[in-house]
């Protein structure tokens, strides 16, 4: 594929609000995870919370959209001059030629959970429950489109934990066909009962902090995050999307293929799209959830393809598993690594599980990077790999 | 943007497939609405068939029809599944449990993801290419069709596109009145085959106001974002038809067949 300029990006998670704070945490090897103290979800686990985002309601014109998910999206949009960059793109190509493609897994379901906890005697949900502008999967996307003053095509990808990686592919196809001239991609997911208790029911949540690729890993730590990137056709930028791959395992609903067969094909597709091979890759940001099955199958697939040479890490030890926002969170971290010249480490990982095979970097290191990959895999056996490059 | 429609699947109360729907759309026979309970998909392995929810069964049954009508091997297909509310009945079950004991069933939880129907079908038919499940609220049908056509254009490989709505439980129905199941599925291809139903061109155009529903589409189906597909099916029933469906607040998607 033709390289696609990434002209702006921003990430907000427990690791940091905005790129500068995130970069500081990544360089210092400081996790943003903390023991869960949520009064409304007393589960013994660690979480990645962005409490500051919830303190401020949306501005009055967007009151109907006000919920935990849109508050986090709004907070993230305000970082790193992202809104200004989008405004410049809007002026350049026109509001109707800027698309908005976001990923989420649970949208504003926290407001529905609260509505169900306060049902009327008749069984009805409270009168203030707003389905279309909070709960619907597309609600946060439509809010972001309105907040950015855009009138181009929009949609929400919801393929579990690959959602906000796959939006890069969707946007690239709109741009390639000339349907639009620029695209806002990204994703947002917030802590809610559904995912905290749901992943606990699947016995995938660790009581300890998540330790990706560790021999003693016991599962994931759930986090919340929002992030965005601006992709523009016909302009130059030091950072580019060079390729992407999207595949399905066709194996099991909630367990990855044991040898990471679908994951490997996604990575191979991304390399092929960029017209390059595994030897050109300098860093792989792993999906690395810290579940027993994911790290084993992903590690094997990565090792089969890249061998011992390529430095890998899962940055979920910084952010937690941010589910529908994981793709954009880790894409942004990969872009920061390329821009700043460093390999992020694994702050919570102590002893790498040798069975996972691939070369996991424990302590971050400064190093110039040219090409880096980011993996995101989800329930339903849904895989995405993104390949980003820095122009020399 | 152009593509060929290779095959069509349809499920709604009183409609059991494309031939049936075509006859109704052409006025050759009346629509007699009979209650529809989505069949357990034959293509699913026993374990997945048992675990699948009502919405997954509905979407997969429509997709199975389209696959059966197509000459293209299932494992060559990319998939785009589009639903405004893919997990309505499961969200209801989940939220009831979360408001009470909080003892969530693992199966209910993995069925609650928006891409569960597509995931089940992928396992059943061995579809290992890209699978994208999307939502665009009331504009889901048109957004899904554009997304599918763009994927076809980018890869030149066939795409299975499904769009569906399953009835919501009463508390949520007050917000989104989906009371009847409707599901459509299409196999889109880049080349004409002996099975081709129509060649279509799509374009975004300024909105022409309210959708123009064929008279035979019952009022009860019209809140379903997927039911807008019946406007497209009506155009496909006769040669040279065209249709407009809402794509965005001020835009329609025009489909010329």
C-alpha cells in the first residue's frame, strides 16, 4: 500500500494523560496500574483508571452524550493539540471529506448498568436513560464527529480488543478510494461492570498486577483509555502507516489459536502491504494481555516470524488492557517509540516465560527505530497488526 | 464504486429468503407475517450452536442463505457484519445480573461482544480472512454496505455483508423499539459469475428526506436499521432499479442496479 501520513496523534490512559506524560511513564518504567478501589466494583484486582477524565461533564451542547465513555474521549481530544490538527485538516480538505472511525467494545454501557440498578417498580428504566447517545456502540463516535465539527463518513468498529487497530484499515480503504481526504481514527473504552465482572467470570483477571509474558502471569488488568490519530492523504509526515493486516482465527470464541496461526497471518499481511520482510522490523509492540493462552500463542507466532532478533514488549504493564482502546493506545505508544527513538520496556514483568520464545525487553532502552509493528487481537478470533514507519 | 451482488439472504417474519422477498417486492404475492424464531444454524459445531445467542442465530441463518446461493467458497470471503444493537438481549441479561448477584455467565459475557455472530460464523465455515463488525446507529445499513464495497475494492476478493436486528427486551425497547427480527446478507464480488443477481453502483448523495419505504414493509419493522435494506431489495427485484437509504444526518447512499 501507499504509505499514509500520520500527522497527529494522542493517547490518554492510566499511564498518562497525553503524549508527554505517557512518554515520561514509558521512559521511567512506571506502571499506571493500581489496586482496584472502585466502590462500585469491589473485585480484588488491579485496574488502570483515568479518574481525572470523569470529573468534568461535557459542554452543554453535548449534554445528551454525557457519559463515562464520552467524558474520557473529550478529555483525550484536548491533549497534544489534536483538536487543532483536525481543524487544520478540516480547513484543508473540507469537513465533509474528513472521516471518523473509532473502536469501542462497551461504549457507554456503564450508564445502562446504572439504569438497570435503578429500575422503576414497573421494570422500566429511569426516564433519564439515554440509549442512542450513550449506550449505542456508535454514540461516542457520533459525539467525537460532532465535537470536531466534521461531516464526513463515520462508523464504529467493534471487534472486541482489535477494534481500534482495525479502524486504521477501514480508514485506509476510504482514503485509498478517494472517498475522503483525511481521517480521524482511534478508540475509547471505560471501566464498567460488564468487562470487570465478565473477564472475571472467564477467570482471565489477575488478583496481582498483570505481568505480560511473565512465567508467573495470572491474567490481565483492565484499564480505560482513549486515543486518536489523524491520517491524511497527499501530505508528508515523518510518521507513516506503512501496512496493516486483518485476519480471523476461525478457531474459538474466547481462546486464541494455540500456535497463533491467525496472528501470524495478520503480521505477514502487514509486512506484505509495506513491501518489506521481518528482517526490516525494529520493534514489535505485543498484544501481550498476560493471559496464559494469549502470551503463549502470540509469542510463538512472533518468534516464528521474527526469530530472536527483534525487540518485543507488551506495554499493558503500563496501561492495563484497555480493550476496545488497546489498538489505538498501543499504536500511539509505537508512534512515540519511533518518534523519540526508544524501545519501551515491561515494567511489571519479572521473569520472561521461556515457553513464549520471543525476545521480550524488560527494561526500556534508547535506540533509533525505523519500522515498528503493533499487534491487537480480540474475542471471536479477530486479529489486526499495524506497521508504522519513520521517514529517514 | 461498482460491485456485483452474487447472492442474497433474507429473514424476517413471513420472509424466508430472497426468492420469497423478490415475489413480495414485485407484488406477485402478499407478505403474510408469521412469527420468526431464528433457526439454530446448521453450520455451527454442536458446542457453538448450544452457546450462540438469538442475534447470532439470526445473523448466521441469513448469512447461510447467502453462502448457499453463492458459487464462491466460504473460506475465500472477508466478512463485514453490521448491527446497530448486536447484543440487545444479551446486554439485558448481563445488566440484570450485574444489578443483582453479579454472577455473570462466561458464555453470556463472550456472547455480548458486538462481533460474536461473525466470530461464530467464522469458526463454522473456516473463514480466516478479515472480519469487521461495525455499528453506525440508524445509518448502519448504508455504512456497512460502503465498508463492504471498499473492502472489495481494496482486496478484489469477495465479501460477505450481513446486517441484522434482533428484538430487544422490554426495558430497552422503550429506547429503541426493535420488536421484530430482520436480517439481510449479501455476497459481493468484484467479477460477474453465473450466479450474479445484479451489478450495482453506489454513491453518496445529499439527503432526499425520509426513506421511501415500499408499501409492503410493515411499520413494525421500520425502526430496525437493517430493515432499510428492504428498500435496496425492492430495487434489486426489478432490472434497472435504484434506491436511496440514509447514510448520515444529511446524506443518502444511492444504489443503482
